[in-house]
C-alpha cells in the first residue's frame, strides 16, 4: 500500500486506496464533493473540524466513514451502513401522496427544540456520537411527534447531515470529475456536461490503440477522459495553437498510472505539420521541449485556480471547499507526470498514418477556421466530434465541410439530459435541471479526391 | 389590469393617475407592483421616487429618483403580475398557464372553476381569458389565502370577474349551485381524484377538465378516475428554455493566430487553399445566443380530459 | 337550428351544431381529423363509404356517431358510449408489466383468421353492424384465445377501428385547428405549435378590448387565435407589407359569428402610418379597398391548397383527407365575412392611441428590419411577442432593441412540450415527439425619451 | 472493427483487403455493412459495384459503379454498426449507449455483464470500452438471437471480447462462476427487479449496475428493489436533438420591400434613423441551423446504482 503505482498492471484496476492515490470524497450523499490526494498528513475540513484522511488509506473504494469524537478531537471512522438503506428519505415509507402533501394542519414554528447549542457541545465533550446527538435532538423536539412520517424522516436526515456527516470514499472517474466541475466551476470545463462528453468519446470512436488528436480548452478534462478510454494504449495528443499549451490540470485528478500518463502527450499544431522526419534537428527539438515544459508549468499555475495547483503538489486536489493543512506535507505522494512533449518519432508516425480521430472542445475559438487547418492531420475514414457552446460556428463549419466534400455523415446534435426523483408516490423529474449541454458536430472524414 | 370597460380599452396611452396599479421595473428580475398614492414615495437602491412625479406620465415611461437613478413604470398585465405577486403557495408560471388556457378552450364569456386559488397566478390569467362577460369561481381551503387573494383581485381590478370561495373541494366538491354551468374546470390539488366526480357534475356537456400534479403517481390515479366519465384523456408537460444573448466574436483562429501559423509549411497551406472548394467563412455574427444553463426542470404534469357527452 | 348566426349573443357559445356550422370530426380517437362545414348535402368519406353529415345537424358537440349499414347504404348514427370507457386499450386491465412484455412464448402468424373478405361483405349485405362483424372476427380467430389480455384488446381495437369506426363531433377551437394543421400541413402554419401559439397570446397580453396588431404569415391561424380571445371586442389588425394581404383562410375555420368577424380587419403597413386623418380622401380609399379585396381573393386562392379554398365555399373545410360531394350544395351555409379592410376612422384611432400589443409570426422575414418599422405603431408599455423558426434573427432583433433602448423585460424563450402515455404499468413519455416549437422574443415597449 | 492488436492500430490508413468488413455509405440515412469478397458485386440504385474494385483502396474512399454512380467505403465503428445492424429487437441508440458506458465507469480491462443481448447494439460499444483486455459476458433468453449475435460479433471481429450466453437471467440469474467478478452490470429486461439480487452477487464491491426500462412503473419497482443493497441510486433520461443546416437568407424586409415602403411618410423614416441609437443589422448569416421537428421523444429510463461496500 505504500507503493504509489499499483496500476502498473494496466488491466487490473485497484479496488482499494494507496498512498498518493487521488480520491473523490462524497459528503452526505452528494451534498459536497471533494477531490483529495491521500497521504498521512492530508486532512479534510468537515463542518468546522479538521479530520485526518489517514484512516482512508488502504480502504476499499466505496467505504463509508463517519466523524467520531475522540480524545484528540474528531476523527473519521469507517462503518458499515445497515442493509436497510442509509438514506432514510429514500427508503420509501409506503405512504400515499395524500398524507404527504396534505398541509391543512401544518403548524411548525421551528422553536420547539429545547436542546441548546451549549447542551450539544456538552454532549460532544462527554463523547456522544453524532447519532446520539441526533436522537437527543429528536427526543427534545416538542413538535417531532406531530409531524407526518415523511416530515419526521426529513427532520432526522437534516440533523444527521449536520451532526453525523457521512463520507463516502470514491475513485474519481471521468463522470464524477465532470459532474463535480460542472457543479462548481462550469466555466473551467467550458460547461461540458458528462453526457455531452460521453457522446464526444463515442462519436469519435475513441478505442484502445487509437491515436486521438484533441484540442482541449476545457482544462484537461477531455484529455483525461480520452486517456481513461485508451487505458495505456495508443496516444492522446493534446495540440495547441499558439506558443504555450493549454492547461490540463484536470487530467491529474484521474488516478492514472505511469503507463497511461506516458500516453498523454502534447504538441503545438505547427510541429504536427513540420516536415522534419525522424531524428532530424534533435538538439533544437530537445531545447524546445525543455522550454515548453517550463512554459507549460508557468501557464498551468496561472489561469487555473489555486486549489487545483496547490492540490496537484499537496493533499487535497480539488476543492469544492478546498482545505489544505498547515502541516508540512510528505512529497512522496507526487502524482505521475503527464503531458510530455510528443517525441519526434511518434509525430512522424502520425504524419504518415494520420490520427485515428479528432475531438475539439474549444468553446472560444471559431470552429471552421480551426478545423480547416487541423483536418488534414486525420486519417481518411476517421470520425470526428466537435463541441461548442454556440450553434452558429458548428453550422458554418458543417456547411463548409459539405461544400469542400471533406466529410460525410455529418450531424449537429444537442443532448438533453434529465434526472428523476424516484420515490414511492413522489416520482417526478428533478425540479432543477441543467438545461444546456452544448452542441456537437460529428462526422467522418473522407478521402479528398 | 384588464380593460374590461370598452371605453377604457386603450389603457396604455392614458396617463398614470393617483390610485393606479403600476409595475415598477428595475431589471428583468426585479419588479414590484405599487399602487400610486399621491404623497407616497418609493425608496430603493437607486434613491427616493415620489409617486407624485409619476402622475400624468404615460405607462412605459422612465422616471427618476432624487439621486438621478431611474426605473420604468409599466402597465400591469397578468404576466407581469405573476412575476411580482407574493407567493402564498407554489405558483404556476407562464408556460403552464398559457397552455392550460388554450387547451381548456377558454374564450370570452366562459364560466370557469378553479381549485385551489393559491397565490392567484393562474386565476389572473383565467380572468383575462373570460373577460369581459365570463366569470371565474375559484376556491381555496385556507380562509386566509382566500382573503389575500380577494385583496389582490381588488387591487388588480379583477373583482368583477372573479369570485373567491373558501371550500375544501377534495372533501365537499364544488357547490351544487354551479352544477352543469362550467365550461372548464382546473384542479391543482394533492388528491385530484377525489374532486373529479364533482368536477364532472359541474361541467357542461363536452366541457374540459384539467388537473395539475407534480408527481406521476398522482397523474396515474387521476387518469384512472377520469376514465369512467371522461374521454380524450391526455397528459402533457411543458417547460420553457430561455436564451442568453451576448455581443461578441469568437477568436478567429486564422486571423488571431497568424503569427504562429506563419511557421506552417507552405505546402500544406497551398493544398488547403487550392484543393478544396471551400468558401471562406465570413466569421460568426456579432450577436450570439445560447440557452441558459439553469432552468426549471419540472413544474408538473397537466392532464386534460373532456366530459363524455351522454345526453 | 337553421339560422346560421346563433352566436349573435357573443357570450353564450352554442353547445350544438347548426346549419353552416364548422365542425371538427375526430375519427377513431384522433387517428384522423377532418374539418367540415355542416349542411344537408355535405358528406364524409369513411373507409370507402360516403356518409351524409346530415345526422350531425343539431347534435350537441361531443356526440359520438357510428357507421351503420342501412338499406340505402351506410349512414352515421348517433350512439352513447358505455360509461366504462370506449377505448378498451385505455381501460387498464390491471395487469403488471410482467405479463405484458413477456414475449417468450409469442407465436403469431396472422394467418389464423378463417373469415374471408367475402364473408365480411356478405355479413354487411345482411345488415350486420360493425360491432357484430368485429365479434365474428374474434370468434373466428384461431389465435385470439392464446393472446394475452393486452394483445386481445389490441386486436379488438384494431378491428373496431376498421369495421365500426367512431366519429366524434367537435367544435373547432384554436388548439384543435393548430394541432390538426401541425400534424398534416406544418409548413402552412410555419410549424407553429399550439403551446407556442398559446405563449404568443399570453406574452402579448391579448385580452378583451385590446387592439392587436399582427403580422400573420401563418395562414390566418394567428389572426383567428387572437380573434377568438377578443370575442368580438377590440380589433385584430392583420397588417402586410407589400401590395397584397397574406392569406388568412384558416381564420375561416373558426366558428366566428358576425360580431367577431367584424373585428378582424386588415391593412397594409403603409396605411397605418399615413397622415390622412378621419374621412379624408374617402374615394381613393374606397377604390383601394375594392382593389384590395379582389387582390386578396386572388392571392388566397393561389398559395393555399385546394381543399381549403373549396371548403371555404363548400362543405368540408379542411382536412386531412378532403372529400367533397359531387352533389350541388345549398349556399345558405356561407360563412361570415372576415378580414375587411380597416376603416379609416379606426386607423386614426390607432394612430392616436397606438396598438395595445403586437404579435409577429413571419418565419420568412428578417425580424429586426420588420420590427424597426413596425415598432412605433405600438402604444408605450405595450407588450410584444415575436415568433421565429431561427434563433439568430430574434437575437439580432433583441440586441438592437436593447441598444436602441426601445424595450425592456426582453427574453428569448423556446417551449418544450411533451405528451405522455399514462396507462397502468405502461406509463412513459410518447415515443415520438415534436422536438421544436420555435423561438419567441417577448418584451415590453418603453417610451422613447 | 476494433484495433485490438496494437500492430494494427492505425487501421484506417491501411488499404481495404478481401474479407474486410466495410460500411457502404450512400447517404446519412442509407448505409450498409458488407464483407468484401473478391468476385462479388453490390447492386443498388446507383448501379453495380465490383468488390474487386474496392480492394487496395483506402477506407474513406469514393468508389464508382458501372454507371458512374458512387458510394463511400468507411471503416466500421460501433456507431456506424448501430445504424446498419439488423434489428432483432428494439435497440439502444448512441445517446443512451454513450451515457451508460460513462456512468458505469467502464474502462479498458473491465469485466461487464449484459442481459439481454438483443441486437447487440450496446454490446458492440461495451466491447470497445473494455478492449483490449477486458471482457463482456452477454446473455439472451432466445437461442436464435444469441446465435445471430455471435455471428455478428464474428463478422465485426469482436468474438475475443464478447461471450454470448443463452440464459433466462430473470429466472435463473447470472451464472455463479461470475460471482464477484463484474465491474459493471447492465440490464435491459422487462422485470429487472427479478435480476437485481443476482446482479448484486456478480458485482465487485463498489461496482455499478444500470437498468434500462421504458416505463416509469418498472423504474419505481427497480429502484425500490435496489435500495436494500445499493446506494447512489439515480435515474436519468437522455435524448438527442438534431439540427438541420441550410444555406439561405431571410427576406430583408427593408431591402426587398423598399418599393412599398417608399410611400411611408418621410417624417417617420427620419425618426427611426435619427432618434434611436440602433446599429444597422448586417443581415442574418447565410448558413442557418434549426432543430429538426421530428425526434424520438423517449427511449427509456436509465437507473444506476452502486453496490454498497459492506466488507
């Protein structure tokens, strides 16, 4: 467990955490999502308490933890939820809607609680568990008995979340990373929704042993998602137009082992077109590479927010309420390097064979002027998928590709995603929705002749 | 709010008078209904506005505060009212309201029943649809809500078109004296199936019933209950997606990045110019629109049914 | 019932049909929708039979009819459906999904019917009712008994629709007219969906005693919908840009009485701006009016399809499968005139007071260039609603109105409508949907100062 | 279809060979999968195409018939395959497929269970996602469907990644020998709740289950059954709206109608030019897009759940 690359076997993904492992912590059933990198010194703030993440080391993904009060302060303790369901509100009480929605007799002034904040603190000092505090609150509520069963459950859940929060240990995958970012920092990923991202990967036929060309102006989320699908085969080439690469910090949140990281490379667009073959001009190439690297690091630390940067080298990766300890951090947990400059021999191979597919997520660029340049890099019969926030650039691009007889099977599509609340007698679509997942232009390149 | 009296029909051009209800518009998401009262003032973040300054201005005018801040004074409409009314309950919004009125085939002169009144958002639009000679009978279980609703209809000038009753429609049904008189009935109740037999009794032959429910289980039970004496039972859901408009231009990769692309090998450049028959894009338009991300994902299901004609 | 204007009392709408009345015939629960104008000579083709519509005269809207075999051929006969529901498939059989979807043992080769077409014709000749034929088909089906209850009901319904079709008599209102046109002739109404139309009416605050300015390039549907809401008060002014008015045939399908028809007027846009006051130049005005009238008729008969034109003066108004009899038609059923040229004194009043609101449904025109011209005709504080098939023209228009400080509270919105199948254990959204209801720009005009 | 062997990875640039599966593209709504066979011909409305003419051409090439008609030959992908496969059952389409694979967190090396196989549309995409070393075990009740599916996977070159079994998963559950081995399980069954206990047994700790059902009642019962041993139960629906693109220009009212507007009083014209600060619109773009009217309104509900980690 102290070895930080248990993924050296590509095809057996670990089911438990390890030192330096990146994890997603789901607090109170999705109320709060925090990405963290586990180490002995890492901590997480829950409520107003700093809890060490040490107890999470070596635990299986999917484990539940609760905050307990110890002699040295609060700590996270693993526990097994009952098989009856841990979310009481979701258990379903078999009541009909009738009772639930009938508010004819509803009187509730929220002043019926006789326990004070001081009482609760006193209980804590005496070592009461969160559950015990919740039970005490219920026992001391003057109105609890008068509530409907539904309202009682709601009350209990609210208090449980506050006094006995539950932390669920998750392995970060594309969908959870995407969902978390969309919720908290949508602009950093260009409002890319998980269903849209999943369509980009399908439409571009991302598969093992593919060489995937991406223009990723969504913080590395696209690059990471492609690399996850490649699983250490093929390459994802993150290309960029101007002098410095686009940031790809988000790709560092995935738990990629060395094998996968090596397959994530970057290259300026000009290099992909250059006529150098093989090992020509190795010196200038090398020095360029070095420059790029430092440039890249500079670039990364500026436009991306603090949490992520500090997290890449410290404990908590991202955020959603970033908490980093003041204590010194053992640096052994540094994640694998990714996004090296593409070696010249690989570039040559791409030049010869063409990329297997192309994905563009560049919400601030005009699509056609970019596609016009980049299109020749693809192999014939290669599928492509282009994401944009606006319809018009894709329409113009599609029209131009049609006129130029450059692609077929083209379609502009927009996914529409809806989540439901499914509960006995209370089933309906969720009241709030993300109403816009962006547009996708997809198609297949044909041979120009 | 409504020009019921035909002599007042061109209401917008007449000037604001003492006692008029006006909608004070600060921003699209910040409006307020105010009854003009000589001597009163409106105070907001833009300063102090004297009502007396408003009298004699046309609806649609911009008026200024002591500090030079300004708001617009608009003539009230049911749509604006829906944005400013006080929420005593969850209210219906414009998409559901519009659809209900069209699907219930409500036209001037109709007699319409509604339960519950709630905040009166739908009621106001129903009143507009039946005006000038029709009538809306609306019922709410809560005495206090009914009182507040009556005050609102007084304020908006709809009292002649709307009668608010206090009644437990699920328990008691609609009043017998309205039997066979209703062109349409609208139900927004937790257990609409309890009120359906009564709704059927109230409706004229071929009259239409609508039930609004947030949960699908309510819809299923309601539809099941309707089947015995209604036909043409249909359930819909309607949402409204809004778009944001901005002025701007996407980075034209070719133009903006000319420097870096200058280093591209000449060969390829030529190919892309000669080989393909593609016209140069003129660049995206300067005004661009895209859907807003946040939206209401669900309001409720609307189930409509028509009373079978058995006579 | 022989009087053709029972609507002279504006506010008591008739519940039964009359000679000359426009009706909507719903055949087999929405399978086919036909608009017809009732008269003694009108007929309707159902299957391959021509049935006189005479039996429908004087019947209440909502009546059901069935085709019966008489000595003189088939005829429509009124009947009262059982209170148990006429649509057997909708009755709900209480089965769980289990049985319904289990197709493990499904064998059905459709060759199990021993009754031949000749047998059925023979039954008809002997005066069997449609229901009797359906029962005979069931009795002679070798597989019927082996079907699930659900499949049995499905079989029965299919045969009933063919051999015992049911005609439901409906009064045409905006929503049914709109729905029928969208289904069959969407281009004639510019793809305007009923929910979008309902939003236009709300957003423009169409209410009694309003003077509503419309640009109706959707065949008169918008004009008719507004007139229906006005109920014989106020005016709807259908304005047009070039020399000849836009067709408004669809407005003739509504059962408007004289009072309502009088309130539907048309005027070229230039006239609405003209400086003539009161009764100036009455002669040229009159002659213009006459020219316009004839021009209008020409125009109407060309771009709109045959059925509608023939229907306006004959029996069947529109439809969906147009059937007109060869027999001479008594012309007493001619509908009221609508869409006269706006009288000068009314125009003067509009010039003085401004229109109460504006609705535009001109899917082929650029919005801003139209709005720029038409906007000054509105009263201050007047709401407006503009429908378009494309987003860009509305965005440009909204932006220009904003820059010009001409309107506030503006919003571009797009309705999304979904119909559901609600049946026990088989509830889900309908599998086919109309995915696009168009865009609406709405707002309120402000005082230019 | 998939470049499983890394030596074949740049498959698109290699030339078409005898025995290759190609997608013959006529139009976006007219494609066909054909195995190239020297000596065979393809006959369609454009004429007769000799397979022998295709050999040696690159994928993505245009090829001609005896009459000069043409089609394109594309390399097969799971997406193209979904458009050409024979429908033995209702199939899943790209939006549901893509979402399922991402939400089930399927990555290379995963072991995935599916029931039923149906037409194999999802199976093909599952195989792509687990390649090159993972495996998909898919089960169907119907012997014949399983046989056809096996033939298809042979044809598309996926046999090494997919095992098709004949089994009544609702009645018997998944085979015991797969217990605790599955990363993810996908169910498309009429009574998914019957298979959930078995699915739970198959899953590794923290593994994910997805059930696809067209009706909401199935979803309710499924979710209810999941609650005992699963967490994070979420239900989604996903649809795809497509856009049509056309070249054209809307009538510019001002330009086109200049004649009729020439008669407008001069006064007003001036006002609109001077009074308001509005910029002239440059006219709409020449390429315009709008949503297609017809669309699939519903495919099914996707309910996901994660096995509780109780060890």
